C-alpha cells in the first residue's frame, strides 16, 4: 500500500476558496485507511492545519474483506467520535455521490 | 481502492457510496490553514471534539494492532471448522477442565468484570445448541441460564454500583428459549448417566489402575454436573414468591457444600492450558476459551482487562458464596422490620458478594416492595413503631387512634417513613464503601422525616390535651431518632472499618460516639421502654388486672429494649476508655497531633468539622461543636493536672468495667462479644503496664484485626 495514493481527481487548490472546498466535505461520509490496515468510515466533522481529522458515527473495519462482509450486515464495530492524526493515515476518500 | 460497497442493498446510504480519493487535495488544503484554525461545522466545536477517542493510541484504541495478537482469533464456528475445538466425544479431562474454567470465568464476572471478557470467552457458550456432546451441551445451557438468572436478580435488587457488577449483556443469547425445567431435567439425565458410570467402574477387588482412574474422572464430572444443577435450582428457589423456596434452598445447599468438597479435590484432573505467547489482553487457555474473541465488542475505551480467577480460588469463592446463601435464608426467621434491618447490617459486616446481597434484598423486599412479599411496607412500619414505642395514636382502642383526622395524618407520615426505611435498607445492601458515601446523603432525608415526626407529635399532643390525658407524646420523633442515631453510628464506625481515620483523629471520634451513646442513644431507648410499659400497663388495667400485679409482671419480664441498652453501655464504656488511653498518649507526647499553625486549613478544628459535617443537617441530635470537645477533654480543669499514668489507669478501669459488662447477661456469647472481650483483656494489660509509668516505648500501635471498630493497643519499642 503506497503511503499516499494519487488522487484521482487532482486539481490545484485555488488560493481564495480553499476553505470552502474543505467545508464542502463537511458532514459527508469519509473513509480513512489507517497505517495498520484498518478502515474507518464516518462523517467528516473537523480538521486543522496538521490534518488531524475528527469523524463522527465512525465504524471500524479490520480490513477491506471485513468491510465488504460486515458493512452490509450492520454488525460493524462502532467507535462513535474518533480522531485520527495525519501520521496514521494512508488515504482519505470522500463520498461523492 | 474505490468502490467497496456494491453488494449492500440493505443499507441504502451504503449502496450509493461513491468513494473519491482526496488524500492529496486534503493535505494541500489543510496546509494552507492557519495554525490553530479549525475547519468545522457551526454545530461542532472544540467542546465536542474533546470526547473523541484518539485512534492509534494504545490506551484508547482497543482495536489497534498492538492490542491484537499475531495468532488468529477464532469464533465458535471458525474454531470448530479449523478443528481447534471439539464438539463431540470430549475426553473426561477436557470436560473437567472446561467446567472448572467456566466457573472461574463466572466468578470473575461476579467480582465485577464484564461478561464479554469473562464468561463469554468460553466459545461453547456462544452457541450451545450446536454442541453435540450431551454433557457439555447441558452444562453450557445451564450456565447461560444461571448467568441470566443472576443478572436478573442483581439488576432487580439494584444494590450494586459499577465497581460491584457489570450488567451489560452485549446482546449475547442466554438460551432464553429453553425453559428452566428442561435445564434441570437434562442436567439430571447427564448426572444419572455418570452416576451409572461411576458405579460400573467401582473397584471390585481387582487391582485395575485404568479402571480406578476412570472411576475418579467419572465421579469428578458427576459432582460438577450435580453442583451446576444445585446452583441453578438454588437460584430458582430464591426467586420464588414470598420466600416459599426457602426449604428447598436449605436442602440444595446442604448437598452443594459436599459436592464442592469433592470438586475441590479433583481440580488437578482437568486439562491445563499450554504456555503460549501472549499480548496485553491475552492469556493461555484450555480448549474452547478465547480471551480475545469479544475484544471488539467492548467499548472503544475499555478501562481494564480481566484477570480470570484461579480455579482454586474459584472453588473457595463458590463455597463461601453458598455458605452465605445459607446464612441469608436465616432472615426469614425475622418477624419484625427492625430485626430484619439488624440482620441486613450484620450480614453486611461480612462484606458479602453482590449476588448474596441482592438475593437477601429480594428475599425481604421483592419487586412489589412488600415485606417478605406479603405485607405492605406501610403496615409493617406501623407495627414496627407500635412495637418500638407504642404511640397512643397507633394503639387500637385508644382515644386518638379512632380519630379520623389523626389517623389520616399518621398514615401520611407512615407512608413517608416507609420510603425512608426502604432507602436505609437499600443502603445496607450496598458495598461497605458505598454505604458510607450514601449514608452521608441520607441525613438530609432523615432530618426532613424528623421534622415531619415532630409536626405529627405536636398535633397529636394537642389532640390528647383536649382529651385530657396529660403526657407529652414524642413517640414518632423518638422512633425517627432511633434510626438517625443508628445511621450516625454506622457512618462513624464505617470510617474505622474503611481505614479513613488517622490515629490522631481517633480520640475525637471515640468522644463523639461516646457522647451520642450517653446523651442520645440510651435516653432514646429508655424513653421507648417507658412508653411501651406504660401503654402495656394501661391495656392490662383496662382489661381488669390490678396495677400492682401488672407492674410486678413487667418487672419480671424486664424492659423490652434492655438488651440494646446493655450493648450501648458497653460501647460507651469502651469509647470512654479509648478516649482516656488516647489522651494519655497525647499527654505523654507519644501521639503527635496535627498542628494547625503551619497550614491554615489543616487545623484539628477543620478536620473535626469535616469529619462530622454530614450531621450538620440534623436538628436532633444537635451537632456537637469543636469547642464542646476541647472543653470536655481539657485537662487543665483538674488540679493537679493528671499525669499520663493517671489517664492510663482510668482507661484501664474503663476497660475493666466494659469487660465486666460484656460478661454479664443479657449479652450472649456472640462473636461480637468474644471479640470485644479479647480487646478489653489485651488493653487492660497494656494500660496497667503503662500506668506504672516505667515502660519505655516509642509510640502506640493500633491493631484492628480482632474488631473492626476497636483496636488492640500495642506499644512499639
């Protein structure tokens, strides 16, 4: 797993409304892959300059296989409010639908 | 790493997830933020952020890799498939091991750990239906039912706090579809089967080692299954209405202790766990147990990991628990409320487990809050007050007893009193430390009840005066005072038991207790005595007996509260003797007092006030002030000022008096009395040595091992 995967849709952040772009992701579902392979899925609530992310109603999956199996059965492990530091993140995805 | 959920039609939002990677954008955008700037919604602030758990922090993140182990953790089905556990044809040694380890888990759970980390580390309990081995299946079903029943009992009694018991069930299935009668009958079947096997392998003269071994194994399983059945049956009998199961309980418990003995002697027969590499929450287990199987069921920040009790300690715990069960059935012999309340207190002094506390509680006050499930509590309180002090208003056929207004007033009071009594009973069911905490808060409630009683007494008194009977009636107040004082004594004595006081404080605590005894407790009891005897005399004379004869009769019978007065005198004497001894040590400069000169808030007066602060809300007994204390212990009043030797001599006399009192009837040969007697004897010796003034020593030591409230004084050389 590469440390930071290439973004699919990269565009240079425009200097003025970069905050708006960050804000546009607020309250959307976010999927974070951690360095130990776990996947967290929850609602993006907060971030700061150091890229600490807080996600709410967060569910934890040990790996992708478990995510596939369990997210549909509603027996995932719920963590609630969780904070992830930048150094523990491998990738960040946002629900664009 | 894009679309992960395309097979999730059950959850609509999941189906539509369309993951877009923003890792790089996110990084770049974030870096443009100012230091300390947060991007967040208006509804989400720093305050909310505080409660987030931090991922990858080993203490907060239970799912983190370092909290997991390298070996694969199997659940029941996986373990079965992987041939790690057997579900059929288990060896006898395996059965014994599994049963013993399961009980170890149950006991650990009863000591306050979570079900997930204890009982349900046993994989077999996750699905007993699927087990083919008949013995194991009946055992597992029975354990589930037992655990469920215990949970139900403890929850209903609600005399626990979080440190006593974890009631969360984590949604485990508790075999609720199996009726309890079936559990018992299937255990019985297995039991009979093993009984046959035991008989068939019985030694018949020929020297056969394997046969003898078989015999031993079969008997071990037999006794374990029997224990399981007895335990479940006992708990079922405890939950029967109106104590109707008590006879059965006694029957089962008599059997259970024998069975436990044979279990204890066969622990070594069970299989033992193999050593293996272990992580933080992991430990070696035998077949069928997986400490980590429920790790992810636990809340993300679970504070502790459960150390499973050893099997030897488990057996000890179980046998102690059954002894306690036997003890608590004795409460059914209490006919009066005060007796039952004393029983609660005596039982609580043994620091019993949460299960036996709960069972006792439910025996006396089941869910319907009736006394032994029968009588409404208000009626019981009425009878209790009548027996305690016989207030004219509650005596049948008395002039105010038939006054409808007075009656309504009384009933309202009784209703209130019943609530307070329930609270007091609940407190005595809690663990010792919580009792003290809760007692500190009950004084407010008691003070209110006191005020109510006072109003009622005044009202009744006015009525009586109208009806031209000239006695002052303070009956209800006296009764409330009785409970107030009991609570106060409990509160103060618990401080000794919980080792809250420092030796520098002992002398004013003993002083306070002694004052309460002589100025409040004994007068309260004698007032109740007088009322009782007067009322009795009145009834008897009304029924035609001569007043003289009645008085003679009463003299013969003795005062109703004589025993309590006697005990109170002993305690007062003891407290006084300790006070003198402690003053002696202080005067001899062997016990240094807290010096208030250096730290303003550490003066003795501040400590004194803090110690007795909960009593401030009470109107009677009036809280005693610190100056009152310093006045009474002021040795300068005497001329010449007594030397330490004189004080020790006085203490010695005090202990001798106390000893003489304990040896007198009506104090009987209780454990309490023997312990107190021992304390007196030892302290008499120590005091007489000290009163010679020749003994060289560094400081006194206080040993509370014999009695929790009174120490044996020894001298450190």
